[in-house]
């Protein structure tokens, strides 16, 4: 008996699903290679929602930040006004969003002009709620900062031309790398629910390379400008998370 016709028919039936499966893939490849020149980048605005409920929390009081008690690291000396300056940067960042209302620095300092804030305030929810009720806001933002430096010896490898050997040779130079680190802790307390709704730490770093002489100078030179720069970076990330905003993203348009 001749089974060849049945065998060939079976093979053809098995090939049909394979061809059907390959058609979308071939179409995609044709679109990519045939129309690649017509692909353009289109920038669009994407709305990014807040990590907190802005319909419930729209009024904030920002308290002066407190210097953290840290004896493990080489603390960089900061001004007594640093905590208030960080709070001012926070108010500016939040105030850029029209949906948020922030208590002014004048009103805040009027309450704390004769008080010395302590790091224990960050866990004293009842006191933070009392302050929020005084200012008639939805939430209170408080925090602490830890600004310190870490120094490590480094070695830079390069090449120099040796006249004696008449060729380039590997050379190195020793230097000191100083890393400034700002750790900014930010706590948001709800006045209504009397609980902490956010407690996050933001860390920013800056690096400097020094010779022995410049390193000694850096030890006595104030680093307040650097501290403010790192604080702005950390606060910018925080405000992007808690304030609704738009970000620009790119999409690809195939014509």
C-alpha cells in the first residue's frame, strides 16, 4: 500500500501553523527595516502622581531641620543657621506646586525663635501634631541632617614619555580623595490621623581630589556652599515624589 500521499498531506498540515506563526514576525521585521527611516522621536508630557494623597494633604508646616547626633563619622562643621536654611529650601521646593500651601518662614520662626529643637522631636508624634494644629495645616514636615566627610588615599595611573628610554612608560600619582556626604532624613506627620505617613532618608555625595597642601586647606575651609548644593539635590528628589508634576518622556512614532 502506498502511504506517501498521506505522509505528504500530514507534513503540509503541520507546516500551516508554523507559517501562520511566522507571519506577524515577518511583518514586524518588514516594518522595522522598511520604514526605519520614518521613525521619529516625539517628546510628550507624562503626569506623575504624588506618593501621598494630595487631596488630603495640601497644607504643610516645615520645621527647622535638626543636626543629627552622630559620633561615628568625621562631622563637618556647619552654621547654626543650617537647619533653618534647609527648611527654607524645602519651602521653596514645595511652594513651586500651586496645589500645595506652605506656612511661611516668618510664621514658623516666630514659634521657634526661643526654642532649641532636639532630634527626639522626630519621634514625638503628639508634639508634631500639636504644632500642626497650631498652624492649622494637614501635615508637618520635620527632619534631621548629618553632614560628614570621609578621606581615602587614591592612586592615579597614567602614561608619561621617558626621554631616557625613548618611549612612553606607566606612571602613577598619589592623591587624597575627600568625599562629602549629606544624609537628610525627612519625616511627614499627619495632623488628622496623628501618625507618621513618611519617614525617608536621602543621601547625596560630592567628591574632591586633593594634594597634601590642598587637603589641609579644605579641613579649615567652610563647606556650607557644598552642603546647600547637596541639600538642594536631596530636596528636589523629595518634592518630585510628594508633589504631582509632569515629566517629559520620549516616544517613538513610526510613519
